[in-house]
C-alpha cells in the first residue's frame, strides 16, 4: 500500500483500489480479457470523504471502458447498465464492446459480492438513452438535426450560382 502524503481516508481508498484491482486481475471479463481497475484518489486528501468517489473501469491494454464509480466512505457504488455502456462505446467510434451482456452480468454479480463484504451497496444506474445525444445523434426534440457547416456553405454557393444564372438568363 502506498503510504505517501495521503490522509487517513485517502490512504484507505488507495488500499481499497489496490485490493479490488488485484482481486479482479484474475477475473477477466469477455473476449478482450478486460480487468477491473479502481482509480486511486486524485489527491492526497479527500476532504474528509467529500471527494471520495473513485472511477471504475474495465481495461484491456490501452482500451478503457468507464463503467461507474465507487464511494467507500458513503458505502455506495454505481455501475452503468450494459445497454448504456454499449451505446456510449459505439457513439465514441470505438466499435463494438468485447464483452457481452452476460459477461457483464457475471462481473457485476462478483463485484456486488466483493463490495457487500466491505459493507458497500452496489446499484446499476439506468440511464435514459435519449440523454446520450452527441453530434452523431439527433438534437433534442424541436431543434431539427445538426448540419455540417461545409455542407451549408456549398449549398449557399450553389444557390447564389443558380440565382446568378437565372438573372443572366432573363436579361
């Protein structure tokens, strides 16, 4: 465990991160053999637990999928549901996930058991998919679709050329 300049709370979170990461290193998820990584606190202090949330990811080499958060101080953990992970991964242009919904469900069950032993309750956060709007998806209702500025410029030039041709044709 890292001793460093950490406060007592931050030091305990570093220990939790190291223990969970080590435990799940032997339990890879999916064909990509992703492993759980619990990020350490961002600084030496969590301000008495006010900034105690740690990011949870499934990692395979340089490929990282953020799956949720862990807050040991407040005995809570939140994971994204599989359809949300899948859609967000695809919208980022990262292709298909290399683990199935069943793989993720097995992983979630194992993590739930590990966290329960620490007194932490895990919940799966269900997100309204319509909240994942990006430039690649539709804008909120009533605002139409986003247009490429270059496309609009080309259309504008063509309209001007058409108007100029019409004026010259009727002279």
